[in-house]
């Protein structure tokens, strides 16, 4: 069916993904009350193989590949993604059409032993992210870092006497599920720079579909779009698909865009940080400037270590 008053939205099947997609459905329904919206659940490689560490997968896009295939096959009209899961390089027939209003992009600690500074020496912290692990060990070299995957509920259960003293997750995930009461500490973005796109939802569509492009445009939050555009340009120029720990966070205020970024070698023995600032209306320039600053500081050498 492809009636003009009908739209099919594709979503992963996880509880978080469905909550995110339903928020988009609700927003579209408010803006276009006569629109008939169908939410279609799609199983992804990343969800089906939740017990496998992310670094074991051979390619990016494990949480979006099947959604993109459904778009290309015209089984859905738009896909809702956690933008941090979306590679900077996407098929030419598709495009990122909108970014909704961004939730809190910070990382948080969920702990049974207090805030990060209060954790006992040698405390065990769970995370599946090298980026988070490296920034944790910068602050607390004594911590023991363990791998962590699974849905939100599974990860939260790992905070137990038989499991971890604490785990690190995205604030946005807990907030969207109404679980912010579980948060022990919001980790400051100055020292814990989040993943590119963290806290943002991306709306992906077929590049040639002008009808859906108009609908998607009504969902777009311009400051969020500017922030993540700068972050994604930064990531793309530094190598995009590499597994090296790379982080960036853009913030728009009064027409200005401030972007901070981090690059580390895979073992976290070298960590580089820098900032760039410019007009929010040209976010790609800000992302480009920050990438070049870190390249001048030696970021390319750190990233090349990841590829050996």
C-alpha cells in the first residue's frame, strides 16, 4: 500500500527501539492527524546475536542493515534509528532525512556502590564500549572493566553482588524507558565524551521519495541536526568505520556550535582531546576543523594502530 495518507515506519523489535519509534509515531500523528501510520517491527543481526561482543562482528550497521533492506525493497517508508548505530556512510539510494529533538546525550553510571569517585578500589564495571572503558580508566585506573551486552533490562540485572559494582550506559536509553530513577550519576561530558549521535534519533528514507521527505522534514529539530552533522563529519574524516575509540559531542547555543572530540588508541594508552567552534549554520565546517586539529595532534597514528 502506498496511499498518500499512509506511511509505514520500520523499527527494531527491542523495547527501547519500539519506545523510540512510538515517540516518532506520536509526533507525526500530532503534526498530521489524518495520516494513517503503520509500525512494522524488524529483527536485526545485532538483536538476534546479542550475546556476541560487538567487536566480533565484521561490519558496521548490525542494528540497521535489515531496516535499510526493507527501505530499499519498499516494505517500509521510513526507518527510525538510534543515530549512534547509524554508519556515516549509507547506501546512495537512501539518506538521513531528519533528526528529532535530542535527548540527554551523556553517559551515566548505574551502581550499587555510589558514584564513580566512591567506588571501592578494583570495582568491576560493565560496558561493551571501548570508548567508555578508556574514559573510565582515565579517571579510575584501578577499575576492572568487563564486557556487557544485551537489552536494557538484562544489563541492569548485571548490577548485583554476583555481577558488577556498576555499569555505564546512555542516559537517553534509561530516560526513554522511564528508568532514570536507576541512574546513580550523570558522567560529565567534558571527561566522558559520548558516542557520535548519542541521544539522537535519525529518520532514514529512500533518497527519491519526495512525499516521505516532506513528512520527515516536519520531524526535524534544527539544532539537533546541526550537532549531529558536525559529529558525523568529524567521524567520517577520521575514518568512519574504524573500531578505534572515537567520540564527539556538539552543542548549539545562540547560533554557535561548539564541538568537542576524542580519539584514542585501542588500548587507551594515548588519548587526544580537542575542541572547535563555529557558526551552527555550517556544521560541516566545524566537524572538519575539529577532525583536522586532532589529525595534526597525531590522531591518524592512533587510528592506524586499530587497523593492524
